[in-house]
């Protein structure tokens, strides 16, 4: 195993008995058949369990809704992307030449998937405890230094709950346009409440980010309309 993977294991805080597991966790499907998607599937479940365990201990007075909301913030793509950069994964990913030339080693979705795959690999190699320690290393400081109230609902969740409270069907989302190269795309998404005849658009570096921005803008519009004298109250 080369020096880069030795250094990665030091950052992970886990020395692999089966070095092949780590290699597989770092292998994108573009590189070959022995890629990391199955480990990603497993790692997603392990990550959610580990984060849930840490949150359960940290926020003893919080209810299920609060814990679920905080967990969703921690395991979303941008948080996992930051964790991948913290671990130095862009330097050790195995990608096809074409994917590498296209900037795949910096693509948030690929890096987020790799973090989940690495968590899955650590779990298979050493069990839940070292996987929990890795997740604590990546997210523990963030969890310990915050309180549940600081993790506000994301715009998509808040918009859906706002509509459901008024017995209005959930919003729809569609991509209006994409711009830029594959590794640095900007998405433009429309969020609409068809039964109310209103919509808003938002932009972001990922589809999710664009959806959140569109939902935020639509929620602002709907709340303004819901004031006395507004269209929804007339």
C-alpha cells in the first residue's frame, strides 16, 4: 500500500486488516468493476446509525423531529463533501482518465459517496466501534458545539410543512436549465405550487442546492401572500 494510503489511514484513525476494502472504497465506478457503490450503500446506513447515536447522547432533551432534522443536515452532500476534503480524499480517489480530466476528484457528489464508502469499509474491516470513532472525528466537534435550535429546518422541509398545514398539495420541482462543465455545473430549478398558481426559481452548484433556494424564495412569496389582505386570505 502506497504512502498516500498509509497517510489516509492515519487520518482515518484506523489501520485496515484488509487493504483491499480501502482500495475499493476509493474506486469510482468509472475506474473499473470493483468499485465502491456497494460499500457506499452500506456506509450510508452505518453513517446514519453512528450520527443518530451521537445525536441521541448530545441532545438528550430533543424530540424525534429535532434529531431527524439535525441528522439530515449532517449527512447531506455538502457536509460529506467537507468531510472528504478534511480527509484528503481527492488525492487518493481512483477514477478513469476521462473522469479525472473532467474534474471528478473535486466533484461534491463523488466525494460524498466516497466518504460513505470509506465508512462502510471501516465498518466491515473493524466493526461498528471504529466506524463510530471515525464519524465522531468528522462530525463530533460540530455536534458538541451546537444546540438543536441552531439547526433550523431547511427551506424544502419548511415549505412542505407550510403547505401541508393548509391542506395544499406538496410542491413540485423541475430543472429549468444547467450551465457550465460537468464538474462545475450551475443548476436552475423551478419550485411550484400548482394549485396556487405560483412558482419561483433558484440557482445552485447542485440540484439540491438549487431546489433549496427555489423553495426558500417560494416560501417567502407564500408567507407574504398569507398575510391579511393577501391572495391566500382573500
